[in-house]
């Protein structure tokens, strides 16, 4: 009986290996220790880490106006 269970487990593992496929790709810009994460551009020029995370002001204004418009719709509906 133990042989049958072992054979069943091996068969399931083998079938999963045929069904599943994975790929890992490690690039130079991957991980905390990459040059880009430390504020150093791989091309030689440096940049501040905060500059990489800045959101353009225009995008923020568009989002702000959309929120204002939705809030106004809610106020208008609640007054009816």
C-alpha cells in the first residue's frame, strides 16, 4: 500500500512539473542593491531618489478635479 501511495505522489509531482512552467529573469536593475536603487544611473549620471518618485503636478490636478466633480455629484444627489 505504501508503494502505491509513493507512486501516486510521484505521478502527481511529475504531472505538475509538465503542467507548470516558470521563468525567472534577473536584470541589473533588479533588487535593492542595484545601481538604480542607490540613486546611481547605470549610464553614469546620478539622480536623486526622490526625483524618481515625483508625480507630475498636472496629473495631480486632473485627479483632484475628478474627485471634486464626483463629490459635487454626491452633494447634488443628496439634496434631491
